[in-house]
């Protein structure tokens, strides 16, 4: 059974949403998003996908700097 823990929102109304990923996936995320921007980048992608906002997803992807 899945143990889901809900924490109350912080003063700014935000809550924590954790993801498990491989080290390579995390590295790629940081490389793509840029220094200190991975969480914001992931949040933008997740919210756009949840809203089925394909145009916004395209904007976000096209704004990234390709890495090797």
C-alpha cells in the first residue's frame, strides 16, 4: 500500500512534490534547465502537461539550451 503524506502548505501556499529519478535523468534535467533552475523547469513542464497545454510545453522545450 502506498503511504502518502500530506504536509500543510508553506506560508507562500506551496507544497512539496517529490520525484524519484535516476542520477543520469537528474543530471540531464540540471543540464537542460541551467544552474539553480531545475525545480522551476520541472514544475513548468509538469503543470503544462497536467493542463494539456501543448503550446506551453512547446514554448518551454524550445526555450531550453540543447546539451550533448
